C-alpha cells in the first residue's frame, strides 16, 4: 500500500510569491540554457522562510512511502554504494524534562520500568539485524535522543555490550553518545569511556542564565560547565549544541556562549537556529508562517562562522564546526555518502542501500512488532540508482560542498555533464561557485539554501512531483518550486556503476 507522508507537511517553509505560475507539465521538456537561467531567476523569488533550516532531506518528504511488514534481508537486498561498511543510529527517547523548544520524540521524566522495557526491546531489534549485517563492519554508532545519558549506568552498559555482541564493530569506530547537563556525573562518563564511547555530543544551548530560565531545562551554568570540563579532559572528542534566535536574545548571546566553550577547550560546536514552528509546546501553534528573525539569524550565523574560523574551526556540515586535529564527526559526514545506516529504536530513521526507512513512531506499536519477532519498520521509500547518486550530490551541496570527480569515481556518472547548463546558470546567477571540480553554495544563496540543491533532482523524479495531486504541490513548497523550474538535466544519466551492479 502506498501513502503520503503527512507529518512533515509544513506550508510555511517558504514565502510564496503570488506571481508564481501554476505547474505546467510542458516545462519538463528540455530547454535552451538561456531559458533555464531565466526560469531559475523567476522561481527564486520564492525563499525558504527559516534559516538555517536544518531539518532538510533529499528527496523531499512528499514522495510515496510503502508500508507493511519487511524482513531485514528484504530491507537490505540491494548492493551498497559503500560495500562492506555501515553505521548504526540508536534512539533513546528519555529526558529529564521536556525543553520548551524541542521537537524531538521524547518521553520526559523518570520512568525506570519503561527504560528497562525499552532497552530490552532495542536488544531484540539488534538480534533481528545481526545475521544480515554479519558480513560487514560497523564504522560508527550514534546513540541519540532524547538524552541517552539519562539512562542509569546499568542500562547503558547493557546497551553498549549488546551492540558489541551483535555487530562487528571496527576497532577505530566512532561511537558517539548525546547528553544533556545534569545527566553526566564523572562515574557515568568513566563507565561510558570503558564501554568504548569515544565522542560526546552535549546539548547545552546557551550560557545566558536569563534565556536558560525560560527553556524548562533544569541545571545551573556552573554545574554544566563542570560536567563539560570533565568530558573534555577525559574524552577529548566533545561537541556542544548551541542555539540562537530565542525571543529577547541579547545580540552577543551566541558569540559569548561560543567564546566560553572555546576557553573550556571544546573542539566541536553545533549552532542551531531555533525552529519555533515545530517545538513541542502549544506555543508552536501561534508561530507565524514567516520567520520575523530570518535576517537576524543569517547575521548571527555568519558572525558565528567567522568567529569560529578565526579560532581554527572548520565546517563539517553547514552548522557544525570542528578543529580537525582534535575532533571528528565521521558518522554524520558518511551519512551523506550513502553509507548504510541501521536504525534502532522508536521513530529512528535508517538507510538501507537505495531505501530510506523509518521505525514506528508509536512506542506501543514499536513494542508490539518486536514482541511478534517483526522488524519495527513503519515505512520506507525506494530510490532509483539515479536518485541515490543525486541524494549524495544534493545533500553534500546543501551541507558543505560536492566534489564531482569523487562522485564520478564512485558511481561512474559525470554529474558536471548531466547538469552542465544548470551549473552554468547557477554560477552566472551568483548562487554557486565551481572551482577545480568542486561545487559550493555562495553566501548569495543563503535565502534559497533549501531550494537550489533540490534543482539537481533527476528529471524523472520531477515527473513524480508533477503527477501528485494539486493539494500536495500546494502543501509542500519545495516540490512546488521544482515544478516552476521544470527540467534541469542537459542530458540523460549514463548507465552508472550502481545500475550495472544491480543488473
Ligand atoms: C536530539 S537534541 C538533543 C540532545 C540533548 N538531549 C540536549 O539536551 O540538547 C539535538 C539538538 O537539537 C537542537 N534542537 C532541538 N529542538 C530544536 C528546535 N526547535 N530548533 C532548533 N534546534 C533544536 C538542540 O540544539 C539540541 O541539542
Ligand atoms: S533538547 Fe534534549 S533534553 Fe531537551 S527535550 Fe529535547 S532531547 Fe530532551
């Protein structure tokens, strides 16, 4: 059974220009380079309205998903773009309290029995995947949440030991755990290190006491700094999550926070613009469609990027910066190289070769499926070989840069030729830089950073979008822009390595 994904339906992700025309299927016919350039110029009167919007995926979440029972063997049936390697994401939904701004699927409070039950369910899920992954090596594990370090030491040990037992984990695997202040006493950190954890992601958001007081996060700045100081000394490879764009935020709040962390020796920082539309609190209902802080956020983001650059931090994703000799974030980088990702836990998202999938969002259904010995997958979406290649290209362009030679070596497809006119048009319009075979978005593309990379969607994928009922095109602005620009390929995809392998 096919169905459309409704939960990510957000009308307000773009500001729509009333002059934009209705989609016209004749636009999918190949066109002259000059016409393509004019159409892109026209369509880009439509901007994304939040910046930098980080919950962005390609292909966009409007495509048809498949629901039903699936075995791990069926899920992982296609050849991989990265043979013999994979990674694991494991979701732990428990948190001390529900932060006002957070939009992740979390269970706040102390629920000892539920935690036990959940960890046992995760172990059964690992058992289902173990035989299928036995021939390959796991190169990174990410325990995310929620707040995994909210689990008691006994359950953290059970989880990490089960991962070691069921999967072949590379000796140099990057093993990350997410944490929040107040959940990481020194003995827990030492235990985690002993269990193989070698990277910490610590969500601290801000050191501004006044802002903190309004976020429903229960800790003191001094306590958080002490935990963090300990983590930097013991693990070294530590990221902190910070946020900006809060109401009433002093102009210097983000830079002051970053400066304090640099003084503490933190080697990796993530900076998130507050996405007020999707937070869990009722307040989200009243958030207007257009982000009044858009320009303030762009300004704050650029100031932070420059500040971090001066201190030797380099971007690994648009909003994540690290000092290369002191920190790593392989897990996230490899995700955009189409490395398979085994998803464990409720609502987790995974990637089997040419197949995006998500686990059950309902905890009850997640447990029910596992108790029947079934994989708790809720839905999946198949990618064509072309779409898989372009997932890598489009995501890398959106998040940092894309090296076209590497793509050619990996997939046997010259993307520079397939999209020759599109690249020329974007360079002429000043939105993309093309140097030595590497494509990068320019600062002028900031208002369109969710849109421009999507123009590299294969034309056959755009046909799917044209075929959607009108209500879907209206409700999902990103695909609407694709229908405004029409065809963008200069020539068909040649038969690449991925396609040959599946024949
Ligand atoms: C899975 S969450 C957090 C991990 C940890 N539990 C914590 O307390 O931060 C990952 C990060 O997403 C960011 N985040 C959560 N909700 C957000 C929102 N509404 N807008 C922007 N960023 C958000 C926060 O920086 C958060 O640290
Ligand atoms: S920000 Fe972190 S601690 Fe707060 S509710 Fe979200 S996941 Fe939990």
